[in-house]
């Protein structure tokens, strides 16, 4: 199976609510979002439609709207909402409340460097 790695990607205070930042891991760019309730979500920073950068989209509740064509994507499961369809890869985010560190869980295969 694939091993999971934990990568520290910043602290809770780095990102404002309904804001995002991007993290590059291997050849994948990941968009990290902070929702209005203070929780974090991470998805591949690429809309399945035309490759729009989701990090530049508008966050509403646990959805993000792609800046290119307004596709609505669920940040929890990565599913594109009707009438559009598709899916983006989601990544597990872990927050250490004590230290304020935000961790990203990624498969080994995502960080293998050739």
C-alpha cells in the first residue's frame, strides 16, 4: 500500500477565514482553505473543468467556486456540484491546536521526486 506522510505546512494564524494558500508538493499544487468555521480543507489546486486555480476562487461554507467558470466544488469530498460534474483530489488536513501547526497528509507517491 501507499504510506502516508505528514508535512507541516504552516500555522493556523497564517490564513484568514475564507482565504487560501497554495503548497507545492512534488508535481502537485495543493490549495489549502480556511473555512468560515475555522476548519481547514485541502484539495488539488486545479478545477477538473479547465484547470482553473481553485485557490483564487470564492469560498462559501464548505464550497469553493472556480474563478474561471464558477464551477462549485465541495471542499470536503472534492465533488463538483450539479449541473457540472467531476471530482478533485482532496487531502486530509490535521491541526495541532496546542502548537497551532497545520499538517497535510499526503501519499508517498505524491512527493516522490524523480
